[in-house]
C-alpha cells in the first residue's frame, strides 16, 4: 500500500491491490472508492481541402498554447471514434468533414494514450477558430509551420497522410519506434 | 447537480459540471474528487494455428461463463495495444502470438467501448487454459461453437478474419450497423 503525493490529500490517493484483483489501484482511504484508471483515447483527423491544402489549428489552451495541431482530442463517453473525430473538427475549427480512411493508431504507452486518427476531407473551406483555437488555417505542404507543431504525433500524422496519399496505400500507420 | 443511486453513498456519486468544463462529471461531495470517465479499450486477437485452425477460449469468469471467445480484454496502463493483445493471449490461453495485421476497430458506443483487434499467428499449437478460461481449443471453421460465442464481436471478428484472409484485403473492419 502506497500513499500517493498527488491529489492534495483527498479522493483515491492510496495504491492498494483490491480483493480479487492482481494490480494496485488508486483507492480512497476515506470511503473505499476504487478508481480504475485506463488508457485514454485521442481521436482526430488530418483534413484535406479541395485544393490539397491541410487544416491546422493554433492552440488557445494548455498544453502548447500557440502551437499548431490537427483537430483532435479526448474521446467522450457514448460516441464512436469517428463521431469523436468529427466533433473535434467542429469544436476546434468549425469544420465539417467526411472521414475517408483510418490513417493511424499511435500508441504512446508512457502516457497511456492511444491516438486513433483518420484521413478526412473538408466538405468546404469555410473554417474558423472554435473556443480552443487562436486561429485556423489551410496550409500547402511547403508552408506548414513545421517548427511550431504542438506534438510529435502531429508531425507523424501529416507525414503519414502524405505518404498514404502518394502511395495510395491506406494501411494504418503506427508511431515511429522511439 | 444529480445525486446518483450507484456507488453505495460513497466516493464520486454526484453529477456536476466542474468549473471550466462543459459536461457533467462524477464528483465526490465529501472531498471534491472529480472522476473523469472515458471510453475503455478492449484489445485482442484472432489467432491462427499453422494448420488453419483458430483459437477460442471458454470463459471461466463473468460475464458469459462457459461461452467461447477470442483472447481479449481491457487494455492496461502503460502498454501498447499490441502488447495488450499479446498479454491477453498469454493470460487466457498460454498462447504466444505474432501479430500480423490490424483486423478491426469495433466501436460499441452504448457501452463506451472500443475494441482494437488484431490478426495473429500462434508461434506453436501448445495452448492451455489460463486462470480466466475453463478450456481452450483450436477449431476448424465448420466446427466453431457458433451458437455458444460469448459476444457479438467474437462473431464479427471471426467472420471479418475469414473475409480478410480469403480476399487478401486487410483494410481494418468496423462493427456492422446496429
């Protein structure tokens, strides 16, 4: 049993193996509540405009404020991965998309995250910043803000998307070896 | 704010929209702990033996005790989807597998579950029941226990695997429309 330093001394803050289980779980010593923690799913999409440009959003919220990302975020309860990707495109860029292919499953085990990303097309070019974006824009490949991307997976997704389009091969990609 | 009937009156049992959030979350009225709940990932595999038979496991634990399933289960923290599928094959059938293709992503939104299933090969036929299985066996297609499969997704996965093998087309499959 381990008392954890996080959580400010409230809630599930003790690591203990529950009866009938095999792994330590976060447990509340006050009320016995067991907080089973599981990997989180991020859903999103690389969005292609009719003229071949790609949609990026400049983040208005932490982490990585001011850096550029594809529309993506945590999947919510009671939605599908595709519905989540469509929701994120609307929330971050007021962008309506048609999903065409599964682009990639990126496992990032050290943060217990699985990113499920799609290749999509914008139904039209009328995009605008949602509340979580400072700006949104459509970029030619050569004009991408490569040195100001928010996360490594944004770089992977853009590169994998281009490879897939050029090869006509939509075998889902994985994260590069660390 | 909604007091929930579950949880036995302890832990995060009140539904409330936290400050800066847009959705109600399970909150503990005693200590303020917010329990963000997210979709759960199930990882598993359809496992092919050298002679073309497929591995199934007869469940020893609830739900669906006595019914047959492919090796699959909840993904754990700090593992990849592939590592999780390999772990489940070992835990349920003492089976060592080589993962060859992503077979399917099955969204089951009404239970907030995403199943990520692979096509794999057994490294050898020496399989045996792990603690969560009553029995394990290798089945010819014609001899599958079709009327005693544990879950609809087991039926989907076996069928999609056969279609993919026959067509040589490993485009990941989705759940059939409800």
